[in-house]
C-alpha cells in the first residue's frame, strides 16, 4: 500500500492553519517574521494554532535571520516553553563560522527536545559541504527530515542536486526524508516525484496575495492535487 506524499505549508497564525488544513496540507511549519525568513513564533500563537487544527505542527526554533545560532540558551528556553504548551515536532539548523553544522547549538537543543522529531531546515543549502553535514548529523536523535531546495538560490538552481540526493536514499547520511522547498513551483513536481521525492514544502505559493495575505485553501488544494497526481 502506498502512502501519499507529504505536503507541508507555512502558517503564521490560526487563519493560515485552518485554510491549509482545509486545502489538504498534511503538516504545518509554524513561524513568525517572514522578513527574517521565519523565526520562532510566540508560544501563545502556537497554542492558538494547536487548538484550531488537528494536523501535525513543526515549530521553528530560530531567533534571528541567517544561520548562526545566536543565544543557544534562549533557544533552549523557547523550546522548553513550547514543549510545555504541547509542541512535539520542531524545525532547526545552525551553521558555524566555517559553514559546517553548529553541533554544540544543535545538541543543546536536542537535549531539551528529548527525542522529538525534527527537520534540519535550509541551512543545509548554505553549508560548505552538504555531504559532510549529512554524515555529521546522521545519528542525531529525532532527525527525520531535511528541508532543502538543493541550492541557496532555490529549486530552479538546485534541482540536479535534489535528484542526485534522492537517488542516494538509504545510504549513510541519506536515510532521512528529503522535503523539497524554497522557490518550489508546480512545474518541478513531475521530475521530483519520478525521482521518488515524497515531501514538499510551500510558503508563498500558498498565498496568491503575498505574505501580507492569508493562506488560500484553494491554492493549497491545487498543490495537493498536483502532488498526488
């Protein structure tokens, strides 16, 4: 029996979440401040979204634009508050000054998450060596997904990398799910689906009116249909 592909949608608040769920989203990524490319939302916003929808929620742990961790202890406090409010899935990813994974910051957070499932986000698209990063992170507890465009410049540029990584599924460092997002367009789906990619992430594509407008259930439904085709 085949399992349908995962469609994850960015939600900034309950209105987004309800529309995304109505359109067929399987999971939501919760963030605030898209001008900074998505930061940790207030715990009160998480609680309102959690009360509004039944789909799984992955909450961003990120305090500032860019991929440096900043104050790791503040991130741990945020994670603790979110977990106390019921959050049990997360999104995170930090790079050090050399472009490698900031293992100290990641491991501090993972100690607080205590086995929760999490996504390493698009920091992978900005690192010095993708393959080395994957192998360094391979055995971290709870890591089940990489969110990636294959390139810092988006899926248009990164498609060959994504297809190559999809072909390595199951190798050491490549057992986690490949979730494609970052400039993803409907036209990319046929090649990605043919390569076995089974997870997709959209943000602006779910908002025809731009980031100041809410998620459109119809836009999400169009993606749901295309992903399932």
